[in-house]
């Protein structure tokens, strides 16, 4: 595969990641659980590995696929990605389309399957796809396929939105074909193209589903696809993807444990993922709707995807690589980072590309009248300057406001959550910007590390220092500041950590303070929850105390055993 073709796949995958929140917001089919954007971002992340072996990419597509949309897309791209050249795309689209239809137990039109049909049709009639005129013609046909979904499926017609999976594929191919044509910035905002079909009708309701969304990979050498299909009989939204003796299966079930037991009898379980549908549906139906202003922040702050949905925050992810798996950091569970770190598996972090970050800014401004970007400290990443450059070039109406918080991890998380709440109460961006600056000036954080050698492994400390520090049982305490991570002291054990935490809190808080306090954990949830939270709660009974996972970007550098306390004094009075 030539470099232009590979780079175009990267561009498509990055666009899907940047527009994932919009896809989540309109995801009502087959179930209104608001996760199509997440699932497509996870499922297509292997396409970002421009230098990887193609067979390895296809294998990762199989293992990474999540949800109904992600599994169908994975099946299509396992063929489409094997194109050797641009001339092969039409044939591979036909092959991928057939595979995607065959993978679904109950396929229907009005979904991304229809978009794949349209793509195969238009590519077969196009002589050269790597020119701007051809890209426009292809995308006009795909746009029509997306628009038709709302009139094809009754559920989408009731909700007055297009199919989220089909839209996700349109977003991918818009980036893909314009990149092939050499005009990657030629896109119109998705909200302009589909402006009358991207907001769910207020009359739409979803019946609660008590089941589970399950994805698993099983190696079953002595069983046929027909035998494996027995497992899916009677289950909803089943997708079966065979790859030799390995099978990737997705389904919705009321009894996940029963399914797991049946699978274990057939062969070796290689991977298992499940989501609680009732929880997802409840969160989706309760999500904020119709907001005109938005807070954006970096996921390097300890803000979860659940927080982002609850408060309407746009999260800009960094990427976390664990072994050979690379995904946006908020798509990992903490144990998927810390268990490998303890085993000595290589872990690293990286920024989203400049193109992907630009797409995030564009996506947010396309959905909201004004956006306030609370950026991770410029000393830690280049995000602040990338955002300022984009604002200068693209934000002619001055709707995108960028603040260098000088913060990271929990300090950034506390600031972002407090500011998002304030904006929700006031709906006044000018007052919110003023409030944000007050929060930045008064918020503090202290991070308690368990071992030094993880900092050394990431190049943030000499290995000799880490060796002697660990030998002497020295546990450093640091605080993220505008000038960088400042060392605040050294302690020897957890009791000393609690003592220092009490001293730092007491220096800024009164006993009856109504502070906003965030306690962050790595792989030590039980201890932080039962010991630290109780300890801090007794010191400040009027404070609001929340428990959050430490940002995995921070965790990748600080390691297992780390915990932290971040706080905003007198939050209720600011």
C-alpha cells in the first residue's frame, strides 16, 4: 500500500475520533445507548498505525471492534484496508460490503450497510478517485445514503435523526477521499450538511433494556460458524466475524454470564468486553441537551467520559500505547494500564496529530455557539499553541476561547468540572471565563508517588536517582505547576503521605471549608476510598469530596500506587 493511501486511512480514523461526541449524541439505533462514537473510535484505531504490517492491522481490527457499529465497520475495513493501490479500492469495497452484510445475523437497510452499498456502487463507476471532483461526486452519493437512513428506519424517523453509524462512516470517508485528492481541509462542517437531522426529538423515548452489550473473541478450532451461531440464537444484534479458527462475536443479551459459559465450552476465550445497557441508556437519556456553550479540556486532566457526558464537556484525548495497543486514553480501563506496567510491559503516551486536534476544535464550534478550551499547561504539551494558531487562522467570529491553565491531572480536572458547573448555572461565557481564572489561581494539587522508577522509565528522572530512591523507600510528592512538575517533598510510607496531605490542605482550608476536593487513585481504589476519603472527610465535613481515577496520561508516567488530592477552596462561594 502506498503512503498516500495509508495516510488517508489515518485521516479518516482521526476524523471519526474528533466527531465521536456528535455520533454518541444521536445514537438511538439499534439501542439508544449513546456509544457509537466511542465504539467506532475504538474499533478503527488500528487504521492509525500507518507504518504497521497490514495483516497485523486487520488482526487488530478483529480484536478491537466494539459494539454493533464497530464490528460491522471492522468487517468492512478488514477487506477495504487490504487494497494494494488506489485502483484496488472499488474491488475491495465490493468485497468488504459483502462481508459486512454476511456478518450480521439480522441485517437491515438504513444503516451503515446501506452506505457501504452506496460506496461500492459509486466507486465501481468512478475512473479516478484521487482527484477533488471525484471525491465530491463520491461524497454526494454517500451524503444521500446517510440522509435516507432517517426515512428508512422507523426508530430514526421517530427520533428525527440520521443513523449514527452511517454518519460515522460518512465522516471517515469524507476525510479519506479528500486526503486522497490532496485537499484534506475541504470538508464542510457535518452540522451544516446534516443540519436538520442531528438533534433528537424531545418526544423520543427509549424503553429501558436490562441486558448487556457483549463483545468477545474466541479461538474454536473444532467448530464451524454454524455451530458458533447457536450461541447467538435468540440474542439481539448479533455480528459474527470469522478469521480462520478465530471468531469475533458481538451481541446483546440478558445473561452475559450464560453466554460466557457457553463460549468457554467451545474454545479458548481470547478477549471479553461487556457494557451494561440499562446504565448506558439511562445516562444517554439524562444527558444534557440543547446547550449553546461548551467547555473543552484535555483528558490529561482527571475527567472521565462519564463526567464529560454528564456535564457536556468535550474531552480532547492523548493516546496511550500499552504494548502494541494504542487508543485514546479515556477508552482504557485503569487495570489495562497498571497491570501491564507492573509486568514491565512498555507503556508510552503521545499527542493527537495537529490535524485531529484541529478537527476537534472545528467539531466543537460546529455544535456550539461558544467554546472555552481549558488547556493542559503549555509546559506539558504543545496543545495551547496549536489551539492559538488554529484560532488565529479560523476563528474569525471570536467564538473559541483558549486558556493556558498551567495545570494537569487532578488540578486540571477540578478546574474543568467546576467551570462546567458554573457555566451550566449561569449560561454566561464572559462570567465563566472570569470564574475560570479565579479557579486556576486558587486550585492546588499534590501527587503522592509510590515508586520513582516509572518516572525514570519515561525519561523524567535519571535511572540512578530512581534506583537509589526506591532502595531508600523514598516516595516523592509533586505538584503540577505552570513551570512544570514541582517537587514538594519526600516521605517514606502511606502514613507520611496522609500527614503531608493534611498539612497541605490545612494551609489553604478552614475546618468548615466548603471546598471542592478530588481524590485520585491509580490501582489503589480500595485504599483511597476507604482510608483517604474517610480521613479527608473527617477533616472537612462540609467539603464536597469526589473520587476519580487518575488521568491515565499521568498514570503512565507516575505508575501504580500513585494517588493525589486536588482541591478548590470555598468552591460554593466563588
